[in-house]
């Protein structure tokens, strides 16, 4: 049984050339381990990205919820203001109506007094003519 040795030149991230004098089985194990490690790192990064994405989505949803509540409250405030304005206008018109009615009653009373006075004068005048 002979063990085959193989010289492998690997370029590592620091741009250095490293030579390994390993058997093919050990090389395959190391490659598998490196692949698994790289895959695990990739998955960890993906999970981190997904977690951050979910956090951002949660914050955005919370902000949208607050904006929706604020929008509803603003609509309620506008509606209340419109109601108050209409109520004020109604009360103003009602006050005006009451004043006009009062003035009318005063004028009707004055007219009635003048009419009665004229009738009395006519009655006296008729009595003097007889």
C-alpha cells in the first residue's frame, strides 16, 4: 500500500501562497471541513441579514401603526372642529333670530298701542260730531 502525497498550493485570503504536502484523503477532509465552515458562515450571515430585515420590518410596521393612529386622531380633531364651527354658526343664527323676534314683538306692541290711540282719537272725534 502506498500513500500518495500531493502538493497543493492554496491562495489564502491574505494573498499568501501556502503549499500543503498532504495525502488526497486528508485534503478532501480539509476541503469538506472548509466547505462546511464556509457554508456555516454563509448561513450565519444570511440569518443575521434576515434577523435585521425582520427588525427593520417590525420598526417600519410600528411606525406605520403610529402614523395611522395619528391620522385617525387628526381626522377626529378636524371633525370636532367642523362640528364646533357649525354649532357656533347655528347658535349665532339662533341668537340673531331671537333678537329679531324680540324686535318684531316690540314693534307689534308699539303698532298696537298706536292703533289703539288712533281708535280712541277717532272714537272721541265721532262722539264730538254727534
